[in-house]
C-alpha cells in the first residue's frame, strides 16, 4: 500500500513544466525549477530530477535484495527501474544530439 503524499506540479507562463514538490511521511522532494540552459549559460540545478529519485529507489531495493528479504519481485522492480533510467537517459542523449537539452525547446 502506498503511503499518502501531496504533490504539486508547476508550469511557467508558457505552460512549460517547471518546479513543484512532493511531500509525505519521510519524503520531501523539491523538483528542478526551470531549464538549466546550455554551454556558458548553464546554471546549477535548484531541485531534484526524476532520474535521481528513480535511482535512489533502485539503490534502496538493491539494499533489500542484498539481505534476507531478497526476492524475485525485488529483482524485477530493480530491472524496471533500471529500464526507466535507460529510457530517460536515451531521451536526454537524443535532446543533447539535437542541442536542445537544458532548454524548453521540444
């Protein structure tokens, strides 16, 4: 059963995704607000990225998998989280090749 949490997702004046947050018992995430930019204009991040949160969940399940709680279901969940990261990284690579990564250009 999932624990309850509250999520907000924000957009800018052009309806582009910007920041937001997720809060619940033992959980507090402030999402990246705005694009990072490119080249010399690149800024430091000001919030979490989905990829980081997925990877944090993956490492936690791997921690369980290295214990007496090892299970087939954990192994499958780890694989699916790794797959999610692969697809998100592919998206980033594709955007980088098109030189639009770090912008709101589609």
